[in-house]
C-alpha cells in the first residue's frame, strides 16, 4: 500500500465551495471566457510577481510560444530561423515552443549545483546567429547565478526569457521568478505548485510584449471587437472556470509553499547525515517553492530499481525526474543535437525527486527518510 504518494493536489473544502459558487455565476451569466475572473487572476498574478503585466493563456506551452513570437518582431513572422539557447535538461515544451515560433533550439549543458543554465554553459554554445536565451528554474530553484546570466545576455545583445513553469513564488534577492528577463512564462498544469486545471501566464514589464501577447492569444485579432487579424495567433485563451480555479489557488499559494518548505527543511537537515545522496541547496538570499526536492545519487546506482524498492517495500513513491532524459537525446530533436552535454547526461540519469506536496506531514517526510536510510544511506 502506498504510504507517501509522489505528489498530491490540495483543494480545501472551503476553496472548492468558493470555486463552485463562481463557476455557477459564470454559467448563469454565460461569460465563460475572457471575462472578469481572467482579468482578476491576471492582476493578482502580476502583483504577486512584482511586474506590470500578466496575460492569462491556456497552457505553459502556449505562454512560451507567445512570448517568443511577441519578442521576435512586429509583423508576426516569429523567430524566422533564429537560434535560441535552451537547457538540455528541461521539459519538451521549452524547446518545442522555440520550434513552433519558427526558431532553432540550441541545447546548452546544465550547471551541476543548480540544474540551471550558467554563464559558462551558455557561452559554450553561443554563435553570432543566436537571438536569445530561455532559461528554466528547474524544480523551482532560482540559481544564484541568475544576475550573471542577465548581465551576459545584456552584454551580448540577447534577450532572456524565463520558463518559470516550476517557479511560482520562488525568488532571489528582491526579484521573483519571472521578473528577471524580458518576460516570464508560468504553467498551471495540475502537477505544479499551484494549478488552474490547465493554464499558463505570461508576465512582463514590457508594454509592447504585453500588447502583442493579448493579440496573439486571441487568434491574432487586433482587438476583441475587431475582426482584423494582424498576427498569426491561435486560440490560446484561458476560460473563466480555469481562471476561477487559478485565482483561488493563487490565494493559497503562500501557505502551500510554506508546507513544502517545512518538508524540505526536514529533508535538508536529515540528509546531511547521508553519504550517498546530495540534495540541491537553495542559495543565500533565495526562496524556493520546492516544486521538486531534487537530490543527486552517487554514481553506479540503478535509479529505476531504487524507485521500485521504495515503492514496493516501503510504500514511498518518488516523483517524476526533471528530467529523465535530456532533450538532445530525444528522437524528435535529433536534428538540433550537436554533440555531448556531459553534465546533463550524467545528472539527468542520477538524480531523484523526493515526495513533497502541500498537506504532507512531518511523519510522511520521516518515512521517506527511513526508507532512504535503508536503501541509499
Ligand atoms: C519547464 C516546463 N516548461 C513548460 C511546461 C509546459 O506547461 P503546460 O503543461 O502548462 O503546457 C512545463 C510543464 O508542464 C514545464 O515543466
């Protein structure tokens, strides 16, 4: 029997009621998309991230693509063959969005301490035809080297976008994830720290990108009331029921993050005594939402077998990796692969993600640790 699941979505009874009441309201009014709850969600999310604009869309995949299209030019031509540096150890959608926007992904290696891009791993793949960088805050951890990456992009005349799909509420210093680059993209897929069912959000301080994003998400229409299609947009809209769910989960986000941080603090403390497993550390001045609690196993351990034993013998489910296989090894991206990326190949194969979710108890965390002490030590 499973004692500790890998993850769990939490909607408290009062939140379910709050959501149901408002869904009743929009069902009655018939205003089921692009209505007042979408706007309210956008305003609350912009405030939460400390940015000027937030634009709600139907996924974290479309939010990346819209940002890339909006940046790329005023006539909807997309990236038009330009290269964009992305980490090899990210979700499929980060690189796929580059391709869908007309660009060419260039895979960069990861930094072993943070699982993020570093100035060195980016510089190693820079060529004159690179237009920009999409960095990803893996597991919700904002790298201590983020300001250096921002400076590198500035110095080289590149734009920097954050795929902050994992990082709602994470920060470094006074800057929240999503607010470092020209724009940030969030996902509200149900596995994330907060969800709207399905959904995504673009955040930016750039008025032009915000304006373009509004056009792109609604079929490239000049405005809601005009049928002039001025961009090659799509149906990337967020519905009102999704916005209502997201709005409520956003209100709960600080408490849900606090729950995750409490579990992480127990892991941090206890894993100091383990020799064969090394957790990632949050940098000084950083706040992590712990979308994932990432730890690296020493070499030569069979992760699949370990996961099986933890599940079968101890009732502990580890969550999905971030990521199991780097993107330059994925069949669909073979044409963009350009040689070995040693850190990504090594660490994608050798890390685990310990269970962490809001509502998880200290007893759950101790059970995970006991199982790990028996199996990994
Ligand atoms: C890093 C990253 N980018 C993009 C996405 C895509 O988000 P969505 O599933 O909302 O399209 C996800 C998650 O699913 C993700 O983890």
